[in-house]
C-alpha cells in the first residue's frame, strides 16, 4: 500500500448529514449549543466522518455527537449531544455548511471516548496515511487532552510515530528521485577516524560533505533537550566542514520542491568551501 496516497473522499449519506443538523437544532432549542456564531463546532467521531475518514462510522451510526464550545459558556449536554468545553477552541473548518473541528482536535476528542485499541490505532493511522495531518500535531493534541497515560493510546501513538517516520523517509527518497538530486548514502552514522561517534544522518553526500537530517521529534519528549541535541550535533559537524540541512516532515509534504532547492544549493556550494575533515561513514 502506498502510504502517500490520500484516502479518496466518499460521499456522506444524506441521512447522516440530516441527523447531525437535527441533533444540533434540537440541542440549540434546549439551550445546549449557541444558535449563532462560530464558537460551536462538531468534533469527535462525527467530525472525523465529515472529514471523510473511512475508519470512522458514518454520522447516522454515531451514538453521540460531540460539540466543542468555549468554556465560558454555561451549556449542558443533552440527549445525543455531548458538550466538550475548551478555553481556546481551534478555528473550525466548514464542511457541508457545518463548522467542524480540525482533524487533530477531532481525533483527540474521539479517542477520549474510545477504549478499543484497534479502533484508536486505525483512526490515528488514517490521519497520517491519508495526509490529514502530521503525527506531531496528533500527539500534541493527545498530550494536551492528557490521554497519553492510557496504555492503548500509548501503543497506538508508538505505531503512529513509526508510521510518520516511515512516510517522511519515503518522501525524502521521492524528493531525491523527483528532482534529480545525486544519490546520497542513506541512513548512515559518522565517526571521526579513531575518534568519537558524531551522530546519525538520514542522507549524506560524502563528496560534497552535505547531510540531511529529518526532524521527527516526538512531542512526548523533552523538546528543549532534544533540540539541544540536534543543535549540538549540527554545530560539531559544521565545525568539521559538513553542511547539515534540517528538514521537517511537514516541509517535505507541503514544499518538497523548495526543500530540494535548498539541498541542491548546498551541494553546489561545496566547491566554494574548504574541504571537510575526514570522517568514517558507517551504515546505521
């Protein structure tokens, strides 16, 4: 299966759309949801169905519709509508004329109600494989919702991060092929001859002393500490005359041509630099 191929949109059953609208109208009459304004938005499983998730049940089959509202509103859950309060709700997107939470937030609200590990894993995996959002955005929302202490969520996140890493690596390979960059050495470790380990790299062009490193930090990790490690490695390599290009998965997804230009420029600039120190290149 091609992990880079978005899942094709599938039309929502009309009865599903009607059910969402009727539930929201009923809740508004009961005073649960504000009648006007962009503050209230559909979230959770119903929102994922509107985002065309194949692994989410259609709206007609969702037992409860989650509605995200500002915390300052005095609203109550009623009937089939569950009110989810948030101090700073995200900006909604409009789908079929309804305000809907962004995918990462809708995922977190859906996972909060799910206990089936398989369902959680499928939803998170589809979010990344389908190109809806990057793993980091999903994990940040799960962390914000304090869901990373649940074992079945942690297992799904571990799979998600591995999936995201594999997709980013595939995109890096695609970038080199599509934009006719010279073939690098893939996934290598560098060491000084008879000296210390310098670090691992995703791609390395030894003749030009240019390296690419994917920034796939997990939001569960100490971001400052890990970024300090990235910075330390980069400074050490650049003192040795090795140019390090940092690329994020999002930049590879949204601006691949621009990233290819950055790498090509670094390769072309090699002739104007002093020769790099000799390093030993080993498979990682």
